């Protein structure tokens, strides 16, 4: 496995970072995961734009543009085989000489990237697609969830809660009992042929897949779309529930908190949405 670190490509076994790296000590960094199928990157420009927004939000100055990132991504794809890959891109604030909370002056950010195998994208067939089960719990993360921070302990603990309950994901709600997102996905709800998802704010990541799904569905124009707060009562009464993320695309959920979602089978609206997404992504 060939990775990119400190400006060079090298085998993973030779990649070393300082224990004083603030990514290691504080989770002080920003990351992205971009899917690539047969060397075709999906939503690359949007991912890099979100990464730059994150770096600006936490005050990391990095002189890298979309072309530099694309160059690294394409090299990693070349060097690691061209199948179904996730590209992990990571920038931490860098390594200081001591552990101290304040941002150090004059340190170089640490840039790391590597490629890992992901499943093939879902086929838009409601009888063959993987069916997901989820539980729900109160969102106990911080109030800046729009930043794709490498400080993921809150997400990790929520994801693990789901694992221990024997399900695939944990969907999250705020103190007002409104849906936010899931521990590593955005969430969509379908009721009476209306597709709903929570509006963008500090409670959720502006998912690239979420964004592309909304764009593609709006362009198609056959279904009604609403970006609005969604109560957990509505979530429990949904006809369909979907998770979206770069590596999953649109994932249909058939069980929530031990109860069937809708009729307990993958829905027709999911099939339509995933068909449109498969045809129009990139
Ligand atoms: N997860 N919400 C959270 C909290 C996420 O971590 C992710 C992505 C998403 C979906 O975003 P996108 O559509 O841009 O992938 C929503 C990545 C894949 C991860 O942490 O591995």
C-alpha cells in the first residue's frame, strides 16, 4: 500500500509521524473521504471545497489547491490499483516541540493521504441491495458538526453504540427531538412521496452525497423535496429511511429501533433515487 506523507509517496510501513503531531495529540485536523470507481473520482471538487472550508474554519493555512489534491489522488489510484477505492485525505495542524493548546506559529501542516478498498456502489435493485438496520440515540457530539474534523470520538462512540446493539448505524437527534444525522452518514426520510432531510446548520456535516442527491432529484423534478427540521416522531412514522455517504451512496434502512421502517422492505422511492444517482453522479 503506497501512501502520501510529508510531500512524498512511500510504502505505508515507512510512513512515520511525530508523537508531537497535533492530529495525534488533539485531533487537530480536517479530513475527507472521496470515492473512486475505476479511476473516476466522485464529487472531487466538492470534497476539496469542503476541506478548504474546514481548514479556514479552524485556521490552518495550507497552500494546496484542487489540482494539487487531484494529482495526489490520481497518483494513489495509479499506485494502488484502480478498483473501488476510498481516498482518505488528512491535514493536521502539524507537529510542535511540546504539547500546548494554543496554535503554534510557523509550523507546517502534516498532509497524509492513502487509498483503501471500498465496496462496489449499490445496484439500484430493491431486491438485491444491502438492507440496513439502525438504532437512534441523542446526539452527544459538539456544536460544530459542520466541520469535518479528525476529532471523531463523539462519532466513534455513537457508531460503537450501534455496533453493540447489533445494527449498522446510529441515527442521532438533538435535545428538541429533531433528527440531525447518523454517526458517519446523513439521513433522508420519505413520507407520502415527499423526500425530506434536515437543513444544513452546525448540527450536521454538509454531506457531499446529500448535496448531490438533492441536486439530482431536484433536476429530475418528479419528486417533492423538503429541507426542514424533522421530528423523531416523523422519523418513526416514515415510509422509507435512507443513509447517504460517499462510500454507501444511498443506503436503504429497513429497521429502526427494532421496528420495521414502513412495510419493512426497501422502497420504490429509494430505487428511483439510487437509479438517478447512479446515472448522474461524478
Ligand atoms: N463519513 N455525516 C458524517 C458525520 C460523516 O462522517 C459523513 C461521512 C457523512 C456523509 O458525508 P459524505 O456524503 O460527504 O461522505 C455525514 C465519512 C465517509 C467517514 O468518516 O468515513
